RNA sequence: CGAUUCAGGCAGACUGUCGCGGGUCGGGAAAGCCGGCGCGAGGAAAGUCGGGACAGCACAGAGCACCAUACUUCUUAACAGGAAGGUGCCCGAAAGGGUAACAGCAAGUGCCACAGAAACAUACCGCCCUGAACCCUGAGCUUGUCGAAGGGUCGAAGGGUAAGGGUGAAAACGCGAGGUAAGAGCUCACGCGACGGGUGGCGACACUCCGCCGAGGUAAACCUUAUGGGCUGCAAGUCCAAGUAUAGAGACACUGAAGCCUUCGGGCUUCGAGAGGGCUGCUCGUCCGUCGUCUCAGGGUAGGGCGCUUGAGCCUGCGGGCGACCGCAGGCCUAGAGAAAUGACAGUCGCCCCGCAAGGGGAACAGAAUCCCGCUUAUUCGCCUGGGUCGUUGC
C-alpha cells in the first residue's frame, strides 16, 4: 500500500514546470509556521501520488546548516503525517502536489513540527472535502 | 603542582526502530517491485583572497601598452604560500621574540602645505672684506672749490660667508680641533653614508681592510630596472533530444472568399485578387515562385546522459635534508547529489561543570556541489600529547 511512511524520489517535486504550475494554479493557506500551497490534479498516466516541496528561505536563515536542519525536520514530520492525504486521493483517484514554505524565523523542535504538519494535512483534507461536496 | 607560550592531534562511542542518496549482488518479463551487503560532510566543508589541473574560445613571430610581483637562497605543478637566512625598526637586563609596500630619488621629470630670506642652490638678520661720498686732523706749496699720509660713533655700492639667529616635518653629514678677514670637509681625529677594490659567504649581506668622495626628502608621485601574465570559468564544455516554429531539400496540389441552386459531375451571382523576379526596354510567350498538404532535414527548447571523482591521493615503514620538503618500499579505495542525500526518535556508556550523595546541567564553530595546493576568518572560560620560559614545594 502507498500509505507507508517512506519518502521516495517520486514523492518530491523537482521539475521546474511542476513547481511553476503549483504556485501559479495552487491554493494557499497559512498554518503557522508554514505557508501551505496545494494543487489537486488528475493524471491517469501515473499512479496516485502525494508530492511535496519544502522551502526555507535564505532570507530567514542565513546559515546553510540551519536551513538543512529545518528542511530535514519538515520532511521527517511530513512522511509521518501524510497518510490521510493518500486515503482521500485513492478514494477519488486524484493526485496532489503540496508545497510547505517555512515562514518562522526560529527552528521549532521535532515534536512541534509533527503537530503542525499534522494540522496542515488535516486542513488540506478538510478543504478538499468541502470543495467536492459543493455542486459544480 | 600551577601559570604562560609554541607545535601537533581530537571534534563523543555503541545498540535498536523508522527514513534518505549512490554503489553492488540475488530474485523478477519489468516496475515508483522484493531482499542481502557495503559506503555516505569538515578542520575549517566557510570567505572565494592567491596559485594550479581541466575545459572552451583566441593566437605566426616580435614589440608597445596595461596589470601583477619586488631583500636572498631553497621548496613546490604553481603561488602574493611555506622553510631557512640577511637587513632596518620595536619590545626585552639578557636569552630571545615580534614586525616590515624590504629594488632604484648619487638616471630623468614633478612635488615639498603653513612658516621661512631660502625647500636645492637661495643671503633676511648677523659676521667679515673692499669702499665712493662726507667729517676730523693735516705734511706740502702753485695759497686753492689744492691736498700726500692718517683717523672716523658715518657707509652709497660691490663682494665673501651656511659658524650663529629665527622658520619648519625636513636647512647643506654630525661633533671637536686646526685654520681664516669672517667662515666653510678647506684640513685633521672620531663617527655616519655613497661608489670602486679586497676578504668571507651560493646569495641577500658582513668586515677594527684599502682607495675615492660628501650628494635634503618623496617612487602607497610619474617613472626606471628585473621577472611573470591571452580571455573566460563545470551555469566550463560535450552528447542524445519530445513539443512548437522553420531558412533549406523533395513530392503532391493550385485563382480566393461569401451566398444561392444541384441530378453532387458542377453551375450561377456578388466582392476581392490576378503580386514579385529572370529571359529583351515594351507586348506576348515561357520559367522560377507566391498560397496549401505531406515527408526529409539542420540547428535547438523542455528533459536526459557524459564531464563526476584514482588523485600533485591517503596510511605505515625506511632513508636524505637544519627545515619547508623529497626519494623508495608495502598497503588502501575513502561522498558524488542535482529544487540538491548524509536525517529523526529512544536507550546505554564515556567526557566536562555543580553537588557529600541522590541527582541536575553542558558539548562549540559550522553543511560537500569539477578537483587539488595554500592563505584568511569562526570555534567550547573543551579535551589530549610534546617542547620552551617563569613561579612554588620536595629530593
């Protein structure tokens, strides 16, 4: 099953075009300490995939080792909490791209990262279900 | 034992669970499949400051310009690095240590504020010499608006003088003596400095040596001399190449649009077009072509591959050298990503600090991006090893 807690290459957004599309068409919501941008997209050529992009700006963290630390914590927390997104995606056979942009200026602990990413995932699920219930 | 200083080293370890990037082996038709094994940040990975390797472009040779370097020798692939040494300056009682834009202003040119007479050949004051004129005295005889000689508290003018005064950051090598009209390296002793020679040293340079000389400073002023330097950087560069558009090649087709009628072959009406070029200036004719479709094609975007880690490599031993470093032998393979892996959690042990103890607290600076050699900066009131110096105690 896809709900296991790995984080392989195909679950990361690497292509420049994909990133441009995500930030151009995606919907944004702020869940401190993140800004979340997500985009549901139907693509029958690939299996159902939840993909992630993490971003920590050089403006907020000047030192490379601090940026690395934040990104690693974010990825670690994400792979623990992404399960609910796979549930709804497999139910509706749809993929989703998510970008997490770190907006705080201090490094939060791993436990806080876990809690906040969980909240972010729940927020995306809630908004998706609300949107799919409204008649088009 | 403590303090201080120099040199070198370390940068917690192990286990479990989950996860990531390469590699490799096995299964599988294959996979974004399954499993095993092994590797996966630093001493500065940092700053990007020097130097190279490598790559592309440029390039006959030489010169000019420009830039860089600048005590010597050695070291190195190379360097503005390093080692050993020289010289000046600074600290120190000494031993010793630190430091230097450390070639040339006795090649040329420029500049040297203010002050001062003068900033490189100049005389303001002062000193000294000559001394017109004037004054005093006045031999003499031609008795004059004469005048030898002498003197003067007067001194036009000319000249000498850099010892003294004053100015300045700096004033004619310093100081003493001789000397002189007064003075002056004019002469002499001592000292300082330049050049030539001698001796020692590979050399920078040194010397209680000899000769000759005395010349302001400034080259982070132009400049001179010597040496070196093409430019750009792995986002270099190179290979494959979807889609879209298309100069080019080939084939086919060929007046265009709208409306109406139709037996679907076509017909009628209206509007627009009938362009351009060659063969002859014009007309005709003819050829190329304009417009459309398809195929080929080249360059090339997205994307992907290579470059990409075996190298001036690391470790150990022996040998050479004061040293930087070099030689030989044996062993080892030690990250290679690409919106960018090297992580998370738990436990045990070790280290440091506080505490009698239970226990509590702490662990810096910081993250590979083509690769090396250096330099610089950051780093725990950290730890370990060795050397020097000083202090205290004991023998």
